C-alpha cells in the first residue's frame, strides 16, 4: 500500500504570531487607525459573506487600506522595518515548527513584508509561504490625491461603526444605519478611489484570503503530489473558512487555534492555548498515523500517553517540561458543543491577542 504524503498547512497570525500586521501598520501610519481598520474589516466581512460581491474575498481589507497607507507615507522600506521590529511570536512556535516532521507551509493574508520578516525570525523557508504581494512604491500619488484620500479617511472614521458580522444572506437584514454606511463606503471605494491613481492598488493587490487560500492549498497539494485528505490545516479566522470547508470535505483535519467564531464553526477540533507545542504533537500524530488517530488523541487528551501515538521522545520531553506551565483546552467540535466552544474560544482569543484584534473577523 502506498504511504500517504501528509502535509501541514497553517495560517500565520494566530497560530504562529500574536500580530495582526495589517491592523498594526494601519494604527502606526494612519490617524485613528484602530477605528479606521475596524470599520473596513467589518465592511470586508459584509462584502465577502453577505453581499457576496463577485471577485471580492475575505481579507481584501488588505487592498482597501493600501491607498491610505500610501497617502500617509508608507513605503516598502518602512513597512519592512516596522514589521521586523514588531514581531510577536507565539510561545514555543520555533520549536513547534521544527518538531513537525512532514512538509510544512504557511498560507497567510499578511503582506509579504511581514512574512519575510517572520521567516527570518523563525528560519522558515519563504518559498514555503503564500502571502499578499505588495509593492507600495510602484505608484506615486500627487499632493492633491493625498489630500483627497485623507479627507476620505476622516469621513470613514466619522461613519457609525458597522455592527459585527452576523449570519445572513441579505443586506436587507442589516440595520438601516449599517446599510447607509455600506452604501457610503461603496461610493468611496468603488466610485471615487477606484478612479484615482492609487485606485490601481485596488485592482493589482490580490490578498491571500478566502478562495485565494483555497487556491494556495490546492497548489501545495498538487506540487507535493498528494491529496486534500492528507492535509492538516490550522487557522483562526474568517479568512480560513473556505480552506476549512475544502479540507474537511476531502477528509483532512481542520483545527481552530484560538479561533474566532467563524473558525470554530467550520473546524473539526478547537484548541485554546497560550503555547503552540500542542500543534506539534497533533501534527506528528497526523503525519505518522492519520486523521482517525488525531481524533482519538483529542477525545482522550487528559488520559493520553503520547508514546502510544508515535510522538518523538524529544517532543514528549519538551511537552513534559512545558505543559504544566501553559493553559490548554482541546475538544472535538460537535453540533451539541459548538455554541459553547464559540464562546470559550472567542473569550480566550481576546485574552491572547488583545481585545481589539480578538474581535476582528
């Protein structure tokens, strides 16, 4: 019988780092950046999952903010420097990635500036990553356009904040206030900004989120010469939903790691932890024994003997030395416990990532 070629794929921000780099860049370069980014992130959720706008994907916030980053002086060099100086790694992540014994890949919505900095910090091969490519130096905008974009920024910040995304198939189900805000944002981005020089960024930047993550996962599987049933995928947010659905449909394993409600509702397993070593344990079990053994491990976690699951002695030793000092909760997700796990994971996520980042889709 041909041995399975199993593959480990993970999102970046959440499972690997505590950063939300795009949020942090916006906060750093743009006045009232926290509010501005939160508004556009919620607008992004609406366009991707309620309006289902053709050609728009979850995570496209990362192209919406580019004209404004440009207007406020961001350059490739400044973005790279900021990203390098502000990496916040999850505890044990470097050890975790080294303990994983199957081909490993990162699929991230983050800009390439951040992913390159992260790979340097982790000694992880950049060639094994998929991320949002951006050359913000590629277009120059004049002072008049800068002034106009700054006026739009002020107008956006003055709009009522869109309510957090709720499951609905129609914009009509949203409040009248939210509908007006969305109409206003539609006009700014798709009528005004799109016709500016900086509007080229809206057409050229292709954030790796939603279906773009799916394409990346499919590309990895094709290049490795395996199938989606041999994939374990770790994610934590709305940009991972499509990949979760793809991998689950094909018999692979999906794990929400400190995920928000969108991730928990689409995953097989939820992990709440302030340390990533548990990911290495599960990845080793998946690589050696496959999906069924992962679920058996999760179901019996509190009584488990890791040697039974072919976990290496080096990792078991690391676990023994580390786990007494970390917070950890791991569960299979079922119809009967999903609502409780959504609440627990959402609260824990805010504790680990911070209140504002924890609330983002």
